[in-house]
């Protein structure tokens, strides 16, 4: 425990700064007698009481970084390194300056001080450890195929295994979704699907996915085999009707989507770190739309035929499969508003809780990217995203896609305002306790992606560029609420840590400068805490300038001086 000179060094101002919450994750980071593997929040009075008890029981001035928040405070500009060296840590395996500094860094990553409302530990929902086991998925798939009908228009379904395979009910008359049985005394009956499976014959049925992908790029072969757009569209819809979704992202779908020319994307790999997914330089799944990316998909006539077939068979297509079918339209730049409106109405009929985290974020991203303003879809998705068990399951990519969508949709409706605050309140838990050198999140913080072939892929951690996208959304919406400003402070801390310690391949040129530009926009808009955050970034100018383009730096200067308004956001 730390006493004596360290407490004196903190002073009154530091004590005042400790108002609010203390977030703990790792059992080695303890305050008093409290420790847990799960993240939890302590009220300020509880922190003070625990500290007083430890001070009363302490028999010496020695301290251990394994049981104190002192190292984090030391590195937070309260005590210099020389002072830390004079007070040696007595914890096991940490008896020198290097070990003490390393422990302090772990503690600084784990302990965050803020002002958002505390949440009791027992209020936190249980998190899936693997995104759902085999038995859970079997139950989930069976309930999609055979939902149950209750009296008075209620239909019973199951939520996705990521948030627990739990029953929920949707009323077709009142359009209400609830998670409690409408009546315990009433019985239900199985609701059978009306559409029969598509029947396939001829070359469209016999050719493999790889062969179809090759034929679709060769007009002469299509004419020779008499493979019209209508015939190929039936095979495409059949593929998405028969596919059983287990993977939690696009990774498995690409292999049965023959109208996605994956070979072209594979050719771009191996040409440096910039050509991979999400880099912004290659064929990333959510990269900017270009003519080159459009050429990775089939021609528009094919998509029009798919829309015609799929719109008649929405009940047969699993909701997650339907999301990624819409995604192919969006990435190919094909606008089919009638089909998208029909799909949105279908999702709003009680299907959103059955989506996985990637499907839910990708769905609203598609509609925002297409500029299709379906109010009911965005309202219902916002309600689902605000469920505590749901928002806790979101990975960095899901936060980013959701923020992109609602940045475009705007703050005109109450559901959007409350969603923004909810996202801001939960996002820091993926930043504050993460080792910024690691590209993946710890499984105890966020469960991994599990593919149908059994491959387990840990969720990606935040990159500075992704945080810039989310922060720009907050600022564009001018959501200067207390949770959002606390989240921006957490982002700023993570950006500086990442700039110092993250590997070069996790970074993009000028990423810190871009983030600083966003903070400068917040200053221009009058956010109360933004000037202090901008000052923290300005204090690290060598890090900020590294790799930044001149226009980015000049833009930040003009924003800071208030000479220009922030540029409009782009999707």
C-alpha cells in the first residue's frame, strides 16, 4: 500500500479528481478488499472507505503495485519517475524500477477515473464465453424454422446465442416486443413456414460455387450454358436459404456468395500490410466505395433479379443471411429501395433480437450507406442496441458501424439520443483495460468469433483510425453529454497510449493527427472538456505529427483557431 510521500504528492486537487467511478478488471488491480475478474464500478465513498481501512491497517510505508492504484496515479503526472524509484515495490516479481513501471502501466490501463453514473456489479449481465455453444445454436436454429404462435397475435422466438438463447415474444397486431411471457396460462402451437424450398435443376444446380463465380465473369460462358440472371438469382437465393449461420461476421458467407469475386480480393493480399481488411487502402469489407470495389461483384441485372426472387421468400431466409445479402447490394453500389423497404419491414416484425452483433451493426450500416431512411428500422434497432446484454456484447467493429449509421441518421429522434449515451457509457470498457500493444481483445473482455469450421478468431481491438470514426460521429451529432465527454476522454488516453506503444502495422499514417482534428472540432463546438483533451494531445506534438499529411495538420490548426467550420462527415 502507498502512504507517506506519495499521498502528500497527490495533494487536494488530485483527491478532487478522484470523484466519480473507478473501473477495475484484473484481480491484481485492487482497492481495499475488493477484486474480481469481471469489470465493475465502485462508488467514490466506497473507494475512500477502502483506502482509509488500508491506511489504518498499514504497518509500514512499503507498497505493492499488485494491490494498489498508486502506480497509476504516479504515472498520471502526480509523482515523477525519480520518486517512484525511491519507493521500491515489494510485490513478487516486481522489485526494481523497470518492474514497477511495467506494473504501473498495467494499473494505468486498468484503472480509469470518470464521472459517469456508477453501476452495481450485480447489474452486469453474464457474458458469453464463446459466442454460443453447439447446443445453444441447435436450439436457436430450430426456433427460427419452427417459431410458436400464441393467442392474441403473439409469436415466440429465440434471441441469438451471443446474448443467451432466451425466449422473446412479438405481437403482430401491436408491433410490441417483450421478453416476458404474455400469459402463463395460455398454450402455443408450432408456426409452420408457408413457402416451399426452391427447386434447382440444370447447370445452375450442378455447378460448384467456384465454377459459378468463374462463369459469372464470362458472358460467353453464360450464354453457352443458358444461365440467365433469373436462373442465377434463384441459385443465389437458394444458397442463402440453405446456409445455417454460425459465424459471427462475413468471413463464412463470402465462400458461398458466388456473385462476390473473392479471387480478385485475394490477389491484393501479400502486397504489404496496407492491403488487408480494414486498412482503408485495399478491398476492406467496409472500405470506401470505388469502381474497383464494384467490379468485385456481379452486374446490376443480376442483383435486380435477386431482389425480385428474395422479396417473395423473406420468411425462408435466416435474418443474419438476409443482412449479408443486403450487404452485397450495398458494396456493389446497387440501389434497390423497394427490396430494402420490404426487408426492413420484415426485420421490424420481431426479428432484430435474433441477430448477432455483427449482423445488427451491419444492417443499419447498409441502410445508412444506401441513404435509405427507414424510421421504424432505425428506431427498433436503437432499442435493441440499448439492451444492456446487447451493448455489452459489441466488439469495436460493431461500435464503429453503428456509429457510422446513426451519425448519418441524426439525433432527431429520442431513441438515437439515448443510444448514443449508451454506446458512450460502454465503449471505454474495451479501451481502459486493454494492452494497446495487442491487436486482439482478451477473451474474458470480449468473446471470440467462432466459424462453422471450428476456427476461433479473437475480436479485433480498437485502432486509432476506428476511434476517430466514432469520435467524429459524436462531434458531428454534437452529443456533448456527460457520458460522451467521458468516453472522448477515454479515447484520448487510449490514442496517446497506442501512439507510443502499438506496433506500426496497427497504425495508419497521420492517425493521431486525424483524431486531434476531431477533438479540435469539439472545441469549436464548445464542448466543456474538449480544451483539456486538446491540450493533452498538443503536449505530444511529436507523436501527433508523425506520419501526418500537411493538409491534415493545417486543417487542425484552422479548427483550433476557429477560422473554419468542421468538414461534413462522409460514410
